[in-house]
């Protein structure tokens, strides 16, 4: 895929793995945006790199129009910046921002999910098990985009059980802005699978209505998230 770093002499980053889209053309903009978010969060769209709409469109098997529209949507979310006559540059995120995003996610997600141990039904929770298994399968296969897609469905689906749509949107935005820069390194180190399996552990704790276990798993899991971003163990806070 055609993509350039901010300086002319820099080598082009590796092409992200993107699905070829089929189905109704009316849904392309939304589907391209979702796929690009997943690739961006997984770190397959590199920070600071510039990607052209025609090159991305060729990978998706669609025209450049829905890709441009999708990238403009991502620009409104602060995920990319427009570069006149070139395309879109992936926004960079500082360590301080990553720490802030992690902190806010912890403040929102941990108490919300712990509360679900007393309110969510086993049927509602079991409905999320297929997504949890997909996360594990994607981690085992080293498929980062599939991992992020399934992980997003699981976490947002779980939070949706609390019945607060605004909370879900806040977390969706935080996840998209934070990225998971360290996923590739964790795949290579064989550590991503352990993090993936925590989703099944969390479901089991919720179904058992074990609030203490839910709190422990959520705290550990979000702690790993910061380590994923930095491709290192989480720092002491």
C-alpha cells in the first residue's frame, strides 16, 4: 500500500492488512471507517504516516469516495489529520495521553463492570462468549485487526448491559484515541494470548456473581492495556 512517512527520505511503512469489502455500496463508508479504526487501534496504520485514499480504496476493493468520507469521519474524531494533495496522516499519541486515557477508562469501566455482576443475567453474559472466543482465536493466530474488532465488540457489548449509551460512546472514543501500539510486539513475544484469555475469565467471574474476582480481572486487564500500548509491562501508578 502506498504510504509515506512525514519526511521524503523515510521508508514507507508496511501495508496494513485490510479486508476486501462486498455487499451494499451504501454501507461502504461506515464499514470502511470501522475497518480503518480497527487497523489504526491495532497499530497497523502507523502514527505519523500518510495514507492516500486511492491506495486504501484499492486494498478495500472499493472506489476512493467512501474511503475519503470514512477518513473525514476519523479526522472529526481526532484520529487522523488531513494532508492537502496527499491524503491523511495518522495522529500521534503521547505517553501522557495514553496514561490519561487508561486512567479514565479505569474510572469508568471497572465500577461499571463490577456492577454487572449483580445486574446482568447469565443469558446476557453468555451472549458475549462467542466474541470472547474470537478474541482468543485472533490472538492465537496473530490477527491484530480481528483481535481489535472482537475486543471492541466484547467490551462495548458488556458495557451496554449497564444501560447507559453515553458511557458506551465515551469508552468507544477513548479506545479509538488510545490505540494499541504494542500488539505486534506482544504477538511476537507470545504474551497476547494470556491477555485475550482474560475475557473468558471475566465472563466466568460475572456469571458466578463474584464481584471481587470481577474487580481483580478488570484491574489486571486494563493494566495490561497500558503495557500493550508501550510494548512493555505496565508502569506503577
